């Protein structure tokens, strides 16, 4: 995909496009280019130094190719660069010191190359942690925990000692008393008391006066969690931003916790996820690793984690605020003045959500399984582009227990049958959820509705659609809000993609990368014909095993006009 205007191209997106050969130096003349996306191809040769001339470049994604040679020193000239991902290539040489001068650099991934030499620790590199440099055996320095040649070995880190409980003035004074100074001390204390009556009265007044309700003002002092590529907020800052987590600012409720709308001190609107789980020292390191892995997943169609807060009592994640809400709220709970989603917008949302999921499955290492793909978890940015929310949080919340749980927590109507029966999720459970999401887009209905569909083939959206499709009643399926402003052939094709994604056997479902290609116009007819030969309509069995504990959370988007980030599935 290339997006150009009269002054030049701004986006060149050819990720996972089967490209080979080498990059030409002439790319350097595209000085207005902001996004150069060439990941997951078979490009060889060196990275042209001329890329340093693309002064407007914001994101450079060359990972998962076969680049060799050094990282060009000229990339340090890219003053607007925020995302630099060169991982999973065969780059050699040292890390250019010039990269440390890129002040706005937020995401850096040089992992799994053949780099060597010291890792800089100054400038923008002071933010980055070992995860940015994994898989480069020749690198050294304090960041990777390996002394460079000629340097003494690093001393072991001191054991963490929790701070002693704070004592009051009177407890401290009592500890300092001695029997030999009792009389003198009494006289001195009596004299001091005469002069301290005003101070004591003021202290008494302060204790009687209502105090601001902050749970843990000392959150800024927590030394245990320092994540390099995220902004760290203090608990007090986020409490002020949300008016002390006022109910008026609640955007959503889910299995992970509450989501609040907040305004930071600089005026930025954010959505703050207040996690339910309690802090566990046993899972602290894994929690840190998972949060940083989530922050490394940066894609146009993924909700970017922009900050966090941790303390002895709280864990909070900070996301951008999506003013256009979720797909679910736009389909079913529009407020006054909001227009229904057009058919063209719905097609755009379907493709964007597929690209986001494909990125999580195919381009994150390790891959991220969402576990709860549904319209309520797909948000809309200012251009009505689909933005996948809540990814990675299910894994994040599992860190306290290493064993596989047999309790299924899910949104009824969205759960793949194998997940329900085994409690184990995979990328194919996400594909199933995506198929149900497509049906939500087409029909405007919930995945489970005891009233609207119960008299027309069942309460499950999938059953209702397959029954009507078998009767060739597509006009009944389509969301009435579209008012017949849609292409019937395109509707039927999108339903076919949904049914391919919701096949009973996970082996039969396509991968999300294949779904992206199908939505882009490649291969649907062949897949649909093959599927029809096996079974024209496959019905899903939602009987719940009696031996299994299941917690059902109904899909509700009531009053969630801006964002809904829901629970683990």
C-alpha cells in the first residue's frame, strides 16, 4: 500500500508482500515519507545509507528480512524517528552512536542479529532494556549484563531490602530515651512544650481535617518496575487525572478491571485500565516482561500501550483515548448525533481488524493470542480505522499461575468450541472470534441475543445467520441502519469469510494472514467452493461440559461510548 499526495508519498507499506532483491538507494529521495514498512519479506543486501535522508520518517520497519552489513550511521539523522525495528536480520558491526541522538525514539528492536561491541547507555538509549538487544551474542555492556573486553566483571546486584515501616516522632523519641537523662529530659520537654503548643494545635487541626483520598502516594518510590520504552506515571498523577477514579469517569467494566477516562496534566486524554489482580512478588518479573512485550507491539491497527503505573497496591495501564468509541457502541448504542457506520466503513474496519490480529499472530515474538476478539474490543480512531484493544492482557493476568486453568471465562457467543471444551486457546480461537465479529459488523446484532433472534433460529448469532443464509434471505441479515446502502455481493462474501473463520475444527479455519489476503481480494472463491464440498453449513455445538467451571460475561456496551476494554477470555 502506498499513500501519496501532491508533495510526495507519506506511507509505503509492503510488509509481508513476498519481496526479494535489494533496496535501492533512490528511496532516499522520498523526503516526505513518514512510514517505510517492509517487514517479513526476503530482502537481502545492506540497508542503504541514503535512508538517512528521509527527514520526515517516523517509522522504519525492516524486521524479518535477510539484511546484512552494518546499521548505517546516517540513520542518526532521522530526528523525527519514533519506531526503529531491524530485528531478525543478519546485521553485523557495532550499534552506531549516532542513534542515541534521536530524542523522540520510543521503540527500538535490534534483537536477533549478529551485532557486536558495547551497547550505548546514554541519550535515547538510556530508556531501552535488554529486550531490545536479545540474540546478539557479541554485544556487551551493562544493559545486556555482559562486561566488554578489558572491563572488570559486574558486581552482583544488592539484595532488595524493603524499607522499614515509618515510625512516628513520639516512637522515635521514645527509642532515644535513656534512664540516665530522664530528669533532664523531662525539664527540657516541659520547656519545649510551652513553645510548641501552637504547632501541636495545628497538627491536631490537620488530623481532624479531611485528607485527600490517595491510596499510595509513595508509588513513585517503587524501585521494582522500570520499563524502558513506556512512560511511568505516579499513582497520584493518575488519581488526579481521573478525579480519584470517580464513577463519572468509568468507560467500561471487564474481567481485567475498570477502565477510566482521564486527562493528564498536559491536557492529553487517556484511557486508564485499573487491573484487578493483586501484586505478587513471585510474578513480578514476568509481569514486567509481559508489559514490555505488549509495548513493543506497535501497528496501525493495535491500541498502543503508552504508559503504566505500579505500586504496592495498584497496577494501572495507560492507553490513548479513542473518542469514536468501540465498534459495538457504534453499532448498538449510538448517542445523539452519531451516524451509523456506512458499508464502506464496515469493510475498512473488517480489513483493519484482520491486519491487527495478523500482526499479533505472525509478527510478534512470541506471538500474542488475544482471546477475546469482539466488536466491543475493537476501537475506532479519528479516521474510523479499526484499533484492536486488550491484546496481551489475558497472558499478562495469567502470570501468577504456571499451570493451565480449566475454568473458561468468556463472552457468550464468541468462544470457539475447542476453547470451551479444553480451556486452551490458540491463534485459531482468535480466528473464530474474528468470524463472529464479522457477523456483528454485517448484522449490527450481538453475538448472543435471547430476544431478537430467539424466534428465528436460535439465540446465537452464528446459528441465526447460517439458517437465513441457507434460505438465501440475505436481506434479513443486513443491519437495518444501512438502509439498503450496501452491495449485496460484498455482504455475501463477507459472510462467507465469517463462516470460513467459524468452522468447528480449528485446523479447517484459515490463518489471519490468509484472511487479510482474502479480504484484499485473493482466493475467497476457491476456499468457499472447497468448504462447500465438505459441508454446506456447519453448525456449532455450544453445549457446556458439566465437569467444567465456566463464568459467562454477557457482551454489554451500555453507556460505553468511547472505549471498552474487557476481560480475559
